[in-house]
C-alpha cells in the first residue's frame, strides 16, 4: 500500500510541476543597450507559448531578456518584424539575456520546444498575423525615476514612444497611461 501511495504521489507531483510551464506567461523585453539587458526597454507578455510575435521599434532589440522561461521552452529573436528570419535562441529554464553586440532583434517570441528537447525550431508561420506591438515601455525619466507606460494599440505607437524617448521628451511620455 505504501509503494502504491508513493507512486501515486510521485505521479501527481510530476503533473503539478509540468502544469505551470504549459500555462505560464512569459515576459520578454527588447533593450536599446548593446551590451546588457538593462536600461530602457519595450516589453511583451505572452501566455500562449509562441502565439505572439512581438515586434520592436527601431533602436530597440540590441539586447533581449526572457524572464522565467519554463523548462523545455525557448526564447527566440529574429532580424525581421515577423519572427521569420532567425537570429538567436535561448533555452529555459530561468531568466536569460542575449546581447547582440551590435546585431539587432527586430522581433521576438517564445514557445515550448517539442518533447522538451534543446533544439532550434524554425518559425512556424511566415504570415504576420500573430505579430503584436509591445505591451509596455520602461524608461528612466529626467529625475532618475523608473517609469513604465502602456503602449496603446495602433500602428506605429511603439515607434512614436521610442522617438519621444530618444528626443528626451519626458513631458510627452508622461501623458501615456501607466502600465
């Protein structure tokens, strides 16, 4: 009886440990910094394991960070805005940072690798149907305070925010809704 209970407990534990990875939401950010995942960044959140291709505005994506990648998953960066021209892959578990050293990821996504193997999986779609703009932008304002603002829906909204940041127009950035 004890052996049967231990076997059942082990199976339930394994199922519970696997479940969060399948339902987990991963946040990933594209930075302007070419040497580290720090400073201003556009961020995306994807709970669909690769359902979203997050497109970055010009000037961002020189470093990319994936927070809390589940085991058996990978974060990827692409040189185009449609997640089709492969640039790099990072494997979970954990928080991972890629530094381009001058190369730029114009888009990024994450998904579970087949059977949990550590292999690069090609982009699943060449259509731009699953592309999305970032959900938020985080930056340090003129007073040194870290701000995070929502990127509104609409074409070129992220690029408009990036342009305002590069121009140091913190007054205009402060008009956006906090995230």
